[in-house]
């Protein structure tokens, strides 16, 4: 499969912790006991995306301590700009619960959500979002924007960033390293 991500598509998720996170205003809330367990499920979803040649991002939605939806990035496969992991997981959670209002739900996602997904979280009235790696190129929950805590919007929600950050970032880094390697090999093959 040919993957045609633009170079600036790559989230720079592997930056050192001390340069981010601590100062991100929306990402200060404390972790909860099951956060790592659910983030591991999101990481499994992300791995399923990588197997399809998709950027490895995974998400799960939890309600009353139970997973009600899980999804991974399918943007290339579905040729759909909205097919981000957490966006699809939110839609699936609404279908599972039979309501658009996702009060009482926590979204776990391996990379800090973008503006579109953070916007959907506001519209879905979620309680909380927990993410793994910070995204300095697109993060909308504390890094570039602070969509979860914007008093102009009609809903605010809790955010905890940096849960299993190293694993989430490493998965993305490995994927893009492999992609660059494949491109180099393809270029070399064309020259020969
Ligand atoms: Zn998104």
C-alpha cells in the first residue's frame, strides 16, 4: 500500500516531557486508577491502525467503568478526513448508548486530539478526555488550543494528558521511521 502523508502531517509526539505538559493549561488534571488500563486498550487500537498502514492512533470510550466503543484511525482506508480514532469512537459510543449527549463518558486516545475531535467532544458533552502523547503540531487540548476549557464555549470537560506518554509517542515514532525507510527504499529502487 502506498501511503502519501505529507511531511507536516507527522505529529512530533516524541518531544521531551519537560518541554511540554507541565505548562499545558488544559492538561493538568490528575490521573485516575484505571487510566493506564484503558490507555493500553487505546494503544492496541493504534497498533491495529499501523497494521493497515494508517498513522497509529487509537481510542476507546468508557462509560461507568466499561468500554462502550473503540476505534482506530482509518483516514486512508476510508478516504475520510473525519476518520480520526477518537471521532469514530465518539460516534460509535453514541450509537451504543442511543444518545448524542455523552455525559458520563471518558475518551481515551493515544495522541492529543485535534481541533475537529476536541470540537466534537464539546458537542458530545463528554466528562473527560485522557490522552497519551502531546501534539505540538495540532493538539487542541492544551497545546495549540485549549478547547476543553474555553469559557466562550457552552461545555467544559476535564483533561489528563501524558498517560503512557512514552509508549504512545514511541508507537508513532516507530511508524514514521518505518515510513521514511520505505520511502528511501522506493527512491533507491527507482534509481536502480
Ligand atoms: Zn482529530
